[in-house]
C-alpha cells in the first residue's frame, strides 16, 4: 500500500501520487531539474510504500523517475 507522508526520512522509495512516478531517495537527483522531492512534499503529493520496495511501487502502477531510476516507460 501507499501512504501519504510529509517527510523523506525513513523511506528509500518515495512516490508522487500526482504524476504516479516513484523516486529512489538513495539516488536522488538534487539539481534544479532533478527529482524535486521537496516540491512533491510541499504539494502534499508524497507517498511511501509498504513494503518499501520498487516492486511494490510498480504493483501500484507507479513509473520510474527518469532522473534517479531511469527506464521510464513514458
Ligand atoms: Zn527521481
């Protein structure tokens, strides 16, 4: 399941429920045109997954962020 969060702390994968993209916080692209995690949190669009795995995000139809995970299907 995906749960709303207001913090990046304690999770590896963070989803944007607005764009349905998932980010790997261990590979976060912090450049201006990168993942923009702070923007996702500020817009209240951030979710985390239980279990905290890419497979779980995929099973909920989240797509890879092209910046940190690559292989986006879009
Ligand atoms: Zn990303």
